[in-house]
């Protein structure tokens, strides 16, 4: 469950600031599939309608694969990567002590990163999950060439067949053809679900199954969110959030910072940035989505947040009630740092206290509006819940803004320039 607290934003009751009728109109437009980009609404009922047969096949393939490897190289970029990493970090934490470790490639063209990973994997047991809807994206494409060839060199063609899985388009993509030719297992990215909405499809679910994450629970969370978000008006918390951020945007705020006090939520922030940035950043409009981890960033950007330019940024703070783990602050006999007054308290207690103090400082002293989103925990159920919750929120928010939430024409422009400079055949 996610509760929206707007008491530190300066906004009045939302239905006094924004017409409920407009929310209802957009809700109807989303569910009737009559708005811009409505060919990409497959995610709306996906938590219930997902392909159960394919899900069972994925579980079987994942179970076989995870017994053979210690590392799974997940090759993908953007929507074919961020959700998996967000889920794995949030659910298992940053240093999981059991299960297959997920490592990422094809999310960069950095030579050093890629070459170091090749070296690192030389003496490791690893498999590959390559994820690309189009199958022709440059970054994962060139990375897959490298890691596939390395793996074949190491274990031979026959064994590599059992260690490589592709997640791609159902039939027309180049990667599907390549995987079929070479005998690799494949799973499907549905046509009507765009990259940034795809984490609950095989894109995220297959690698998470290999990692040993309970994906049934992820679906339970997403299904619960579907039930909780049935209202077509401002009693719907995802719509409250969508409306609140648009109202602040209309007041002149240009940046929204997604703030968490948990390191394992950093990649959720990255996933959220893509979801909102790619869905809304068009036609010269929209908030800039950014993210910070506190208290870490309070020791760098904190000064700016407290006293820098006013009226341009607001914070959306994710408050986590229950940490995945906790530990006590020990007593020190010498107490040279003067911190014995904290002995016996837990880190989470101190973290939550910091959060209270920061909220007060930023809103009351710093006049920085804070939307607070109350989360119960950081487990598998909560991950599924938040994914569906933010997907519904971004659809509403983008339609309020007046843009198509489901396209991303702007990302093609740099690609065209890059292809031209690289001499791609047919590109002028
Ligand atoms: O959201 C999107 O559409 C993008 O981020 C894509 O997921 C990303 O560009 C990767 O594309 P593909 O899966 O075709 O390799």
C-alpha cells in the first residue's frame, strides 16, 4: 500500500485545486483506450492477464539455469534493464549473500566497463540473458556479441545453448531470429507494452527468477495495486500524486527529486526517472525527474536543497516503514566521538528521525515542498505494487500535462546522428 501525504506541500485539498471531473475523464480515456498512444496499454491489466503458460516455462528454464551458474549477465538498456536492476536491488539488497548474482552489460558503450567485466567473468560460471525488444539496439547488440563469443570460447557451442536466454519480440525482431538459429531459449516482450512499462513481463521476471526472487509475490503486489487503484477520481492515491505534481509544476516548479533514505532504492529512483522522463518530457513540457539518496546526498546537495534557488524544485520522499534488516548502534568505552547517546538505538530509528528533521528543515525553513509517499517495506510484494502504482500515476500525469505518455520520439535524434557518424548503411 502507498499512502500520499501532501501536508508539506502547501497544496489545499486536491479537489479544491483540480477538477475531479477531469481526473474521471482521463481515467475513462485510459480504460476505454481512446487516448494518444493507446496501442501501448497492455500493462493496464497485465498483472492479471499475463501469459501463465510462458510464466511456468520461464520458471522451469530459470530453475535449470540457476543450478549451473553463479552470475547472470543481464544485457539490455533503458526499459530492457532498469526495472530488473531496480527490483533486484530493492528486494535482495545490494550485497545478497545467496542466489545467482545479476550483473549488467549493454547498458553502456564504455570500453573500460565492458572490458573489465569480460576479465572478471573469465574464471566465473555465468549465463547470459539478453533483453531487447527490437534486437537491434546498439549498446546491448555489441555487448551481446562480445559476451556470447566469450562464453562460447569458454564452454563450447553446445553448453552455451543451455546458458543463453533471449527476451525479445514475439516473431519479427532480429534477436528472435538469432536465438532461434542458435538454439537459445526465448521469452516474449508483448507488442503492446513499451520498454519502460515492461518490468513485469519476461524482461524483468525471467532474470529475477534466475536470481531466486519470489516473482509470484511481485505479481501479488501488482494485483493488489490493481484492486486498490480502481477509483476513477481523486480518492485514488496514484491520481492524487499525479495531480499534486502537476499542480506544483503549474506553480512554476520545474524539477521533482525522488528521495529515498535507503541505498537499495537508488535504482528504483533510476527506473522512476525513465518512467516519468520518457513518458512526459516532450512538446517542450514537463518536470525534470531527478533523484537523491539521503542522508548520503545531504552531505553534498543538501546545502543546495536547503538554501539554493527556491521555487524550481520539490521533493517526493519515499518513507519506508519497515527496513529489510536493522542493527543496533553499539556502545564504545571511550566515547571519543560523543555518540554514546545513540547506543541501543537502531540505525532505522536514527534514519527515520533524520527523515523527520529533514522534512521539517526543507519544508518549513527551506520552503521546499515535500510530497511524502508512505511505503510499508521494500519486499517483493511492495515492488510489484509500486510498479503498477507509478505506471497508473504516470499515465494520468502525462494526460493531465497533455502529452502522449507512451511514445519517445526524442530518443531517435541522437541515434540518427550517431549512426550517420558511424557510417551505418542507409543512414544519411
Ligand atoms: O522505453 C524504451 O522504449 C527504451 O528505453 C527501450 O527499452 C530501450 O531503448 C531498449 O530498447 P530495446 O529493448 O529495443 O533494445
